[in-house]
């Protein structure tokens, strides 16, 4: 117990559990309540946890924490918090247990421009434990891959802080707080700069409209007072970024900006103190104001794209309504006022739990409907607003909305294991990867800055010889007007807007090169099952071949397919009482096999199944009933038992997509492991001339390499494990939303809905993105080519240079934002 004035002697420390002394007290406010610690070390650790937005650590921990070492180093104590497994659970993902490779998702404060990412990556790659580091300037996220055996996360976070970028876990709450803080601070800096600019300009009017010598002197000092807060507060980010980049031995865009403002201010200060020479406090203030305004607009565009891109974690509820864990398992009709319902934090949900999801609530987990009938709105994942019917046995996805009535759901995946989290990881991976175009633009910008500084020295030397009184101000104008902000924004702004637009359509980009590569595609290759067709097979015909009846053959086949993960398995009855299968094995692109009651069975391709009862299956294959269906053969070691004829439904939009691709001059091919009759029938119906049936994964990869060797740029669409090799080898790969996890991780992009025409729309948007990038580059280069000689000739004043440089950046940003328009596709 404790009192309002202090702790009770001997009560346990809230952090480590050791006794708390009566005096002095070490309080920390946690979850709105004052808790008491036993020592300054525990107080510092608890404060760091609370300040980091990780209060829930104390709510969900299962035991007290270890007492920190009292080394007096507050900063190190702060970062050491993030070495705790309980803290890392929210933002660190283990990738390789043997090598202890982990991935941390961080938010970084202090990023101001695209060049910051290069500076951070260069610095962090010098750390011994770092394997890779990628920065997303749009969301301020950092994806850090490191070896826990070689370096602690706390050391890496301290290294980030050392260069001025304060890290924090990339949780949704932290992201929102960072956005609010960034927006609030940016508006404050703009406000101070705007006020200082107006005051300095009003003073300038008095100075240049006939004021006497005494008042000119007075107004000079007034102008200095107005401009000083602008330099010391509003322009602080430019000086900080320039200084830390120079310390790291690099050049970023803020170097010429900081030089221009710093030199102009110091020169004017010198002139004011000496009482002679020109002052340009109004130009300094105007330069800072317009530059901050331009960056604020760019920042708002970044935030807009991030929100459009979808921070999916914010869709999740905080708790779930859990049903009793005993064996009663009440159904919806049995639920009543006396039924024990418990609100459980999402982190405590486990696979196998049963949750009640009422109408209008968000599904808190991936799961299977046990009881009830309703519909779910899955627009956030698929882009389609039409509700999807849900009944017992159907899958539901975390983050989607239960639309009509209550459902009882059996939990199958929670947290990072859900499909929602998997999609968010793919999205983060794509946004963190830099396309070749952006990397090249960064190099061009750094090259340009170095040459610009050399040109400024030459311009200053010339004017010092020609007219020394103007040398400083002409050089200042050159520095300001040629800052390559527009050049550095030309590609990232366009790619970010295009990625957000595609995400809203249901086309999730998982690799950074996709938009760039889509513009060169001249051949599209489809898998059949689950891609051009729905992959929802039904048994249309069953033919018994041996002594076993149809009903018994269906039970045997259903038992074999129960553990298979191929789309064909869904056609079989998995609800009936099935015999146990021993030594089950799934053979890619062939079928399944196992032992039932001591007898060996196979189900799959005819040659695969027939090989079980004869050494020459080609001579003893029963005749296919027809060529319209997909036929599976069930056999044991004695004889063939039954044919199962399966049929699949063509996806809506498949024919329209093929026609659109052919109209664009893109070749279309179909590679399938299914039988020739079904494949040929589908190809004829869709208008696909090039098709291969019965293709193994190696066959598909061989065809792909042949086309690539002929000079084709190939896009591959598939969904099964057998498609993984060809998805990995294609120039651009697209996995379907229902694809296997392995297929999705190897694919460059994921189609989240059933509308295949989105693939064609993605190609159109990619081509439009390329045009806008070229427009941005042409404009930014033309602007610098024109502005540089004019400024060097002394025809552009510093205030004019400030407006010109800001205007060029805004033109690039607004031109890129046209890609966010869903209605413009041409």
C-alpha cells in the first residue's frame, strides 16, 4: 500500500519487487496512477518505459522485472530498456534463431529530407551487428536487421540517437504521436518565421522610403531582433541536418540551405554592428518561411500517402470478448445473461480460444466461424466494399468488419501471425526498399551539391574582382536558387503516391522495383488453378473403378486430402469422421499419399497414383472419362479405386484482363500442372494461344527462362507452392490473396481482391508514374539550368531565389500527387 504523500515502508517496488524505503520516495505515473520504486535506477527504467509509450508492459508482464544496474548513465539506462524481451515483443521479429538475426521496426524523429535516409543507412552499416538498414522517408520508419549475438539493440538505438535521429518502437500509437508532434512543431516554426518575415519586411519599408540616418540605424536593430528568432528557432532543422551530415563527411541538401541562411544572417549582423553596408534580414526570414512552407506541404503529402497506404494496425480493437474455456462450448442460441463473457486484451488471445464478435465489431483475430451466419466487409484488404457471406467453416480475417449478426469464431492466428500483419509487413518491406531510380536520384543530388559549392566559390571570386560590394549577395542567391530539393523529390514523391493509389485498389506492392519494372513487361504468364480460376473446386463426378464403393472411396480421399494445402483439397468432405492417415506426404504438382489402416494409398495425377500399383503406369492407366474436368485418381497398392472429376469456376475479369493485355501488345501464356483437357478448354475460352498443361515447377521455370533469354520481360501470376520457383524467377511476380504463405513471401506483389483487371490498372499506373517522374526530372533540371546563370549574373535577389526554389519543389510535389487520383488512369 501507499499513501498520497509517499510509499509505505516495505511495500514492493512496482518495477522489480524489492522493498521500497519509506523515504525518499521514487514515484512514477503509470497508467494514470502514481506507483513507487525502490531506487533511482528502477525509477529511470520505469520512466523510460512510460515515456516510450510502453505502459502496457506492466499490464501484461507475467513476473517482476530485474533491477537495473545503478551505473548512473541515464541515457544508456534508457536505451537498455529495449533489450528486454517483453519490450521487443511489440516491434522486433526473430528471423533466424540459429544466427540470432532479428528485425526491428523503428520510428525516427528528425528526418527532414530524402538525403537523411542515406546518411542514416551509411552510419548504421558501420555498426558491427547490422546486416541491413532501410529507411522510409515517407513514414519515418526504419527497418533494422541485426545479429543479436554481435550487438544489443540498445547500442544500435543509441547509435541512431548519436547522429540526431531519436528512435522509438514503430507501434501505431508511436506513429500517430510522431505525426502529431511533427505537425505541431512544423506549424510553430512556420508561424515564427512568418511573423519574423512580416516584421522584417515592414521595417525594410521604413528603411528604404527616406528614413533619416538615426531612424535607419534604429530600424536596422529592429530588423535584427525580428530575424533572430527565425534563425535560432525556425531554421534550426536546416542547421542541425547540415551539421550532422558534415560531421559524417557527407553532403545533403540542407548544407547549401544552411550556408545561405547562416551567411546572410551573419553578414547582415556584421553590417548592423558596423553601421554600414546592406542588410538582408527580410530576405533571410522570407527564405526560411517559404522553405518551411514548402517542406510542410511535402510533409502533409507524406502523411496523406501514409494514411492512404493503410496503417492497418489501427483497425484492431484493444480487447476481444472470450467465451468460457471449459468444455461447455455454448452456441449462439445458448448464450444468455448468465453466460460468462470476459474482455481479454488481444495480446492474451491464443489459438484455439473462442471469441464472440457482434455485428458492427472488428474481428480481433484470424479464425474459423464456429456458429452463426453473417457477412464481413473486407474492403481494407481487398478494396471491394461488397460484404462477403460468412457461415460455419468459413475463414475470417483480423481487421475486417462483421456486418450483420453475431458470430462465434475459433481463433487460428493472433498478432504478428495474422494475415493483416503479414500484409502490413509486406507493405513496410516495399516502402523500405529503394528503387534503382531513387538511389540514382540521391547520387545525382549529392553530386549536384558538391558541384554547386564549387560554382559558388567561382562566382564569389569573380564578383569579388568585378564588384566586391555585390560578391556576397550574388553568391548567396546562387546558393539559394539552385538548391536541388525538387530534383531529390522528383522520384520519391511520385512513387509514394502511385504505391498508395495501387494499395487502395487492392494491389499490394511488396518489393521496391515493381512500379519501375511493370513499365517494361511484354509477356504475362498465368497459373491456372486459383489464379485464372477461383480455386474453389467441387466434385462434379465420381466413378468407382475397383471393388470399393463410391462412399468409401470418398472417405479415403477426404482423409488423404485433410492435411493437404493445395486448392483441390477443399473439394473433399473434411467434416465427416475420417480415418487417421499415417506417414502423410504431399508431393508438389503430383498428389498426396499415406497409410490408412496399414494400407498405402495415393490420390492425385493419374501417373502418380498408378505408379503405386504397377511399375509401368503408362500401360495400365485407366482411360480418362473426359477432357473437360480435372481428374484425380485414387489408388492403393493393389488397384485403381476411383476417379474424382473436379471442376473450377473462372474468375470474373479473367477474360477482360487477357483481352486488355493483348490489346496493349502484351503476349499472354498459361502454364499449369493440370491435365491437358482442362487447360486447353480454359485457354480456348479466355483466348490464350500459348499454354502448357501438366507442367511441373521445373517445367514452368524452364519456360520462363526461355522467354527471358529471348528478351521478354515476364510478369508471373500464381498462388501455389508449386509456383514459388517461377514467381522467384520472374521479372515481376504477383501472388493471389489466397496464395500459400511461401508464395506470398517470394512474390513482388499481392493481389488482395478477385478483380484481375487491377493487374492491368497497375501497369497503366506504372506507365503514368514513369511519365510524371520524367516530367519532374525535366522540370527540376531545366529550372536549375535556367536559374544558375541568372543568379550568377546578379539578376536574382536573395528573396527572389527563396521563392523560386520553394516554387520548384511545390510544382514537383503537386505534379506527383496527381498519381493519387483514382479517376485518372491514362
